[in-house]
């Protein structure tokens, strides 16, 4: 199995679409935000060349394992949502997201997460997992708003710019969608 190339998902307010070269500038701008710098290991020192390479090459590199989509609201790039580490045989995949500072506190992350989880279930996956650093309360709230169930804490599982972090693991099973 693979994720569909060029897939576009829509919700009431969002378009979730493949990354484009034109997203690089706003992606780079978002990497200057203190919250992005705190939690995303790829963000510190990010350059325009790296942002453009992500948007045009790396975001689309491995459809058997991952799907990365830009989040767009009101015709503006707002962040990213993606599926990673797809284990097709066991029906599991991990979801992740981040939201640019100009688009926060509007429910976009939960809305995008719900749409991408529904896509994963439609592709035949059974379980969507979500990891949020124990200190990243905002990300944990997104998981809860998207209907995910808190299962426990995984010790030192996440690499963040400051080193390693424990993570709360959440899951959503097919049929549990809100």
C-alpha cells in the first residue's frame, strides 16, 4: 500500500494539499517562532534552501511510509499535518502536525488531524497514533479535541531541540472518529 500522490483533502475551513515551492517562505517564517523552535528538532537553523527542498522534494519522497500535507486556510499557508511510519501490515500509522503562529487557537490543528486520520482509515489503516511531548500541553489539547484517547507516557521517546523528552501517546481507532 501507498499513500496517494497529489491527494487533496478538504474540511469546512481547510484545504490540506501537497507542499509547493511557494510554501517555503512562510514555512521558514514559522520556524522563527519560539514554540516551533522549542518542539521541532528540524527548525533551529532552518534556511530558505532547506525549506524549499522540504516543500519540493522531501515532503513527497516516500509515499509507502509517509504523507505530508500543507494546511491552508483562507488561501494562506498555516502549517503542516502528516502521516509517518506507516506499518501497513499491522494497520498502524503515526500522525503529526504543527501550526504557524498566525493560525493558532482557531482549531485548525484538530480539524486537520481529524481529516487526515479519516483518510488513513479510508486507506485501510486501523490505528492512528499521536505523540506529544509531556511539556507540550497545546499539542495534547489538539489530540483530545480531535477525538484521540490518551494511553500513557513513553519515556524519552522524542528528540526535541533541547535533547530528549517523554511523550504522551494518544490513539484513535477506526470507528472512533468524532
